[in-house]
């Protein structure tokens, strides 16, 4: 006979998710913050590439969990976005982040509390792996520049603009 899970853990998990409702209400503000940071030339290109890769994954028809599975199908997209945003924000120069927060009148302490709340849901090993992505992106960029691919891509993009 299979054992059922105790109700308390289910209730605790539900309460943890309810704690994210106030965070969700600040999503538009944080969206403006991300856009401002993406426009800032001082933000390393490797950091911006992380968000580009995540957007590509979300837009891609390929998923780790198929969309046909109710609820769970959309969760992998959310997880990828959360991990990408965390990796993007982790490596930013603090003066650039502070300036963007001040420009948008976002309280730094509240912002850090929200990030800590999100981090609690991301297992440590996953955070460590995701933290290595920017260095890998920089390495790929270095190889691409040395191979002259950056010039080819720019030429290809400028041909499309014409």
C-alpha cells in the first residue's frame, strides 16, 4: 500500500508560493529594470546573451517538459527565465545596478529581499551551474572573435537591414 504525503508539507509549499504574490505585483517594475540594464553599454555582452538564450528557449517549440502536460508544461519556461535573470543580475557591476535602481526609484533593500526569496527556491547546485554560464558565453565570444565570426555576423545583419 502506497503511503500518502503528509498534509503539512503540501500546506507549507502552498504558503511558500503565496509569499510570491507581492513579488509578482512588482514584476513590471523589475521588467523595466531589466530593459534599462540591457540598454546600458556597461553591462557585459555575456550577461545580455544569457537573457537572449533564455528568450530563445522560451520561444522555441522544444521543451524539457512538453506543453501538453497541464501546468507542468509551462513551469520549465518559468524556471529557465528565473535562472537566466538570476545569472544576469549576479554578475552585474554593482555601480551599474545601483544606478539603474536609483533611476527607477527601486529600493535596493526590497530588491535584494525579493532576489533572496527567489534564490531560496533554486537549489544550490543549480545556482552554481547557472553561475558558470557567463564565463562560458565569454569563452564562446572570444573564440568567435578570433575566428572572425563577429565580422561575418555583423555583415550578415547589415545585409538584412538594407
